[in-house]
C-alpha cells in the first residue's frame, strides 16, 4: 500500500493528470492499429465508438471480498453496507468508463430506496436488474427454504418466496430498475428426494405469480444453473428448462446465461445462438471458470470462449436480429484480488472480446462457411481474436473521460488505503461467498 496523499479517484482532474503522460503513446499505438485494420478493409473509429458505448453492470455483491465454503479472507477497507458498495462501484465506473449501473441483491442490499436512488444519482450510477434471494433463510423468516422456495411442496413456503420476489420488484421499481433476475437453488441431493416433473410444475405456477406482478416495462430474467447447492438435480438446471419456463410464462420472461453454470466443455456460444434464435436471450452473468461455478474474473481462464460468445452477439446484430437487448452483468467472487481491480479488469476484458468480435470479416466468414472452406473460416475468427485491440479499449476510455490505465490510476489514488482508514475491519475469516 503506497502512502501517497489520498485523492478522489473519481475526480476528473486526477484522471486527466494520470492520462496526460500516456496520451502520446496511445495515439501512436492507435494510429498503427488503424493502419493495420485499414489494410484489412476495416475502419477503427466505428469499433472504438461501439466499445465506448458498451455497458456492463457491476454486481453489488462483487465489491466485497468473496469466499468459499472453506473460508473468506476479508481485505482492507471492505464495504460495510450498500452505500460503501455504491462508492466503490462509482470508482470502477469513473476509471473504466463502462459500468454506470449496479445490480443489487436483496435483502443483502436492503436500504431506504429513495436514499439509495439519491446517493446513486449523486455518484452518477443507476440500477440494472435486482436479484431476489430465496436460497438463504433470513433472520426472523417464518418458513425455511431448506427444501426449496418457489418449488417447495408446502404452498405456504412457495407463497412466502413469491411475496419476497414481488417485494424485490417493488423496491426495484422505486430504484428505477427494469428487471428481476430470478435464480433459485431449489433441487435435490438424492434420486427420489424430489418429483422432477411436479417440482417444475410448481416452479411454473409460482413464477407465473411473479410474472403477473411485473410492471409493463419490466423483464424477468430466468437464471439456470447445473448444480450447487443441490448436488443431484436442480429445478432450473439448464438452458432447456429455462427456455421452457420463459416460453410458458410470457414475452417478457427471458433466459439469463451465467457462464459458470454449465458443465466443463459445454458449448455456451451455441446456447447463446439458440436463445437468440428463440428470441429469449435476456442477459448474461459474465465470469470465468475452469471446473465449477468458480466465479473467476471474466476472460481470465478462457478468453477465446468469451470472444466466441460476443461473436454470436455481433453476428446477430449483423444479421439484424430484432429486439436483441441482452443485459450485460458481471457476477464474480473475488477471493484473492482487490475486487475493484478485478471488476475494472473484467469490464475491460468484455470490451476486448466485443471489439475483437467487431473485427471479424463477416462477409468473408460467411463465404468460407458457404464453400465449406473450414480452415479459412476458422482463421477468419482467429485473426480477429488475435488482434491486439488494447489501443481501441484505451481510446474508448479516453472518449469517456475515463483512465487510459485504470489500474495504475486506481493504485495511484490509494483509494483502498483510504477505505482501510475509514472502514474498520469486520470480524475475521468466516466462510461464505459474501
Ligand atoms: C448463483 C448466482 C446468482 C446469484 C448468486 C450470487 O450461483 O450466480 O446469480 O444470485 O450467484
Ligand atoms: Mn449468476
């Protein structure tokens, strides 16, 4: 931790001071890349502007240090409440230029909506989808979710879970959010424990009550997950179950793809292509993983997979697929890095995958695919993926008055140091993701 005098990392003067010595080099690198792309018949400016317009929401639960069931090792200056979390989210946005909204988790982020909305407005932030929570029992909760929530065999428990979700929608309305992300942990640990068909029917019944409570301009984002905490069967286990539910609930029920919620080696870009085809791709929880729902930084393990997902999104844009407005959100757990640095970096890795996908020569690719020129088709994608778009990403940040080198600026601000002084350390290393 450096002991430079603390500055406000959101201060535009501080950011332009950090940028000043880096501008000339950036311009030079940008011009070199512009000429390279020109030789490939590609214009750099439209790509830069598209990247500058790219937005991804920050998960409120991601700005505190994450943990596993074994332990959590809180870092210095942990956010103590949702208002501290908003401060940290504002720093991420000021330096990355790409994260103007926050996705809240209720009741973890419970607070007076007007005060929350007002503070967010002061910080230049808005709210993306709100997340409900029927995977934990809250203090004073009447009925337990041990054996499920929306699919529990006891109608009283289902009603309690439905009421919680409707409560989240009402809070979200007061905050200006336009979507509810619905992930439930409901499932079974042993064959026979749960009637697989009846559980799904109970899900549809409960979700229909939640859907009916949605304001007319809201969306319901159904999040599937293969396993954990249920280790044999999960009611909304895969994209098929999620799609069936979304199709039976209605037009504003859509599917959310959390990259970590699939078995290793599952072709997620194929799932994205299918959900686009069905008109049911509602959004993403971006992260990366090697084994399970590891919630690692986006693009940190398999950046080519991330690129291939953005390739499907850009291809759909190119094919003018209508009404494709997926909500981009991060969902990560930062157990060993500074969460602010990881979230800044992850937002940038999403922009990198998007920029590379915009550099695919789609006419050439389509022609190779038509003529089954397999190698040239694969090369058309690899050529875009292996293009170092770093100058475009930095230029896009500059375009947004953000930091050319946001991590260096963040460290120069000693913001974490300041937080450590202002925010007393909470109790030791207890387990759990947040
Ligand atoms: C479930 C999940 C879900 C959130 C939770 C924090 O694994 O991805 O999106 O509610 O993480
Ligand atoms: Mn998720």
